[in-house]
């Protein structure tokens, strides 16, 4: 098959700012070559089978040199679907033009998918329109990289012309050369009183905006210890920020929440616009136990009811059905009980509807099942070493119940290690735990519970809460129903209430 290379703009940081076309290319990629500034969350969109190469920040070592990237694009683009994922827009200070030249010269098919460039997005997220009626009708994008004094031979930037010609100047790669840039603008006649803003990590949860004037910005930037990636915006439009800043004025901006749940990835981070950074980590890996289920399904045709303890139990059940060459039709006539809304939704996705949706398992569910007049034989599909209350209560009432350990969970130490390290570096403001086992695994990797002083803790339900309390912790948040989305929104509510007290 003939290959093709897509030069795709990933946007400035917020993963939601990639284009629909860019995302579609990414989802079909066989090879992804990403720049270090590209948000890693986007790489999860590539197919599992895709090869992913991330260029290092330092332009040394493997894939550091531009020539090497060009060679790789030409080599692999002949036969593979390659996505070259670049920060912002590929053709704005991204060397995308050079890559396209190399591809054109080698006769490799390519397309360019533009992206939202940092000079548009970072000011927008800081509440600064780059043009504004009555204030600025010309905007210039330049790189501060070429602001050396005296000018670098071959530098193409006529700073005098730039300074005089444009109302708004947006300067890429400018923090490390801020002194030179400002000197040149002042020398070209811009006023020392003119407003300047520097936006660091624009569109990301850690976005910082520093406001000053051309006369004061150099000292202020040094004080604030600004670091790349950052953009400098010069012009009267900076004053509008005072009125229309929005991103960093949201109630939970700057706050971070960690959700430790095997299904946390299903919560879309954009669902709540309160500004909190949501980090989701799965503390446990789920391993289906197909042979146990297949064995239990041997007598499928005699079964009258199945209770499913979780989403994972649904997945394991359907995995086993598939392995047996069966599908959802095999469940016709069998009553299904789902514990939790999410479990019921998963059944729905698989094409079957739960007859009974319980908010809690255990004895309460047994009562509901008996009250509804269900009969056996019945399967209870749950985690290995899961709770026994449901099957015991049903058994006592005379129902023939078989319990299957449909899956087991094992601690994912790599994922837990990453979450714990991030907490040690920059403590989360809130942490939500979705299972007792996941909670214990996290505490073990974290080491000392005192590292959680000052962090708001939430538990999805009673057993998880008990595990935390046993470890000597105080749990302040527990939703009325044991649902992940409810845990997440209760944590947000409690965080907001806490901020108000301060
Ligand atoms: N092609 C990219 C620019 C690459 S040059 C684009 O179109 O945006 C890298 C420079 O872009 C950085 O030094 C910084 O000046 C700017 N930049 C990239 N991401 C940024 C961000 N999230 N916030 C502020 N500036 C950013």
C-alpha cells in the first residue's frame, strides 16, 4: 500500500484544541512522530498498534536532529500512514515547511492539517484578543530567537519595521531573550509604558500570565521565574485582559484532582468547566478470568438469572461469550441484575438491558431480587475474593447460586508510581478513591500518609472509606451513590467550598 505523511498541528497544549481532521488522521496512524510540546493525552488517541516516537526536548540524541526526522518521514512515508504531530500549527515556527520540502523532493504523498497556533490560543486563554477594533488592526508574529544584539548574520527580522508596523506583537521563543527583544522594541520607538503580557504554558492547567510594561517586564519576568514554553504579547490589547480574562478566573483554576479508578479514563475531562485539572489514574489492572466464566457458562441454557457486580464483570462475561462463539442473544430469557448505573450502561452498550439496577450490592440487592420473584439457577459475576453478602443472602433464601470470580485486579505499580511522584512534587488538592484495593495500593506506593495532609480525600463508597479510615486518614467526601461521576462532582463541590473559606 502506498503511504502518506500528514503534517498535523496538535494545538498549543489543551488537547481539546486539535482539529477534527487532525484527530481523524491520528486515529488512523501507523506511525506517530510527535514533538515534545505535544500533549501526551493526544498520543492515547493513536491506535494501540501504532508506533509512537516522541522527539526529545534537547536536539541531541536519537531523533534530535531535523535531518533525521526528514529522513524518517521519507523512509516510512513510502509505505505507512505517518502522522507528524507538531505543537500549535505545523507551518508556524514549526519547521513543517522543511519537512514538506523533504517529502516533496522525495515524491512522498503528504497533506498539511493546520493547527491552532500558540500565538492565537495562549492570548485567547489569557483574555487578550490579538486584534481589537480601535486598539490594534495589525498583528505580527515573530520569533524572539533571532533577537540577538548585534544581529545574528542571516537574521531576517527587521525589528525596527516590526516595532513600527504592528499594533500587536506576539513573540514566540522569547523568554530566554526577553532583554534583547525589549531593548530592540524600545530602540525602535515603542513606549516603555506600553502594556506587555507573558503567557506561560498557555491553555494548560498550569497557565500563568504576567502583566507589566515594556519598561518593567524584564525585571518582573526574572522575579516570576518564567520558563518556556511562553509567549510575549506587546500592545494596548493586553489591557483588555482585566475585563475579559476567563480561563484563569474559573472557580477551581489551579486546583488539581486525582481520581484513582480503573474506569477513570471514561470521565471526559472537559465535562466540567470549573477549571480544575483532572488527572485520572487506574491503580489496578483488570485481568479477566475467562476459564472460570467459560466453565460457569457451560450450563448457560439452564441459567435463569445473572447478577453483575461491575463494568469489568460485564466485559469478562461478554469476552467469555465471544470465546464460546456466542453473543448477546445467548442471554435472552435470562434476568440480569446490574450493580451501579455504569454497569447497567455497559450492558446497554453490549445490546442488552438490565432488568434490575441496584445502587448497592449485598443484602439489599438480594432483597430486591427475591422481592421481584426471580428464581435460580443464578450466577453472580464479581471480582476474585469479592464480597459474599449477595450470594449468601440469596443462598439462605433457597436460590441456587453460583459465584464466579470473573476477573481479578492487580496493582499497576508503574501507574501508581507516576501518580505518587506527581503528588510528592505538586500535591493534589483532592484525591478520589474508587476501591479499597486501589486505595491501599496507592497508600503503599506513596509511603507516608502524612503526605496527604491538606489534601481533600473522597471515597466512592463505604468499604473504600473504611479502608482509608483504617489507614488513619480522614475522608471528607462520599457521594450518595457509589458512582465515579458522582464522586468527581462531590470532590469539586467540596473543593469549591474550601476555596471560599480561605
Ligand atoms: N508551531 C508552534 C510553535 C513552535 S515554537 C505553534 O504554532 O504554536 C515553540 C514556541 O511556541 C515556544 O517557545 C513558545 O513561545 C510557543 N508556545 C508553544 N506552546 C505554547 C504554550 N502552550 N504557551 C505559550 N507559548 C507556547
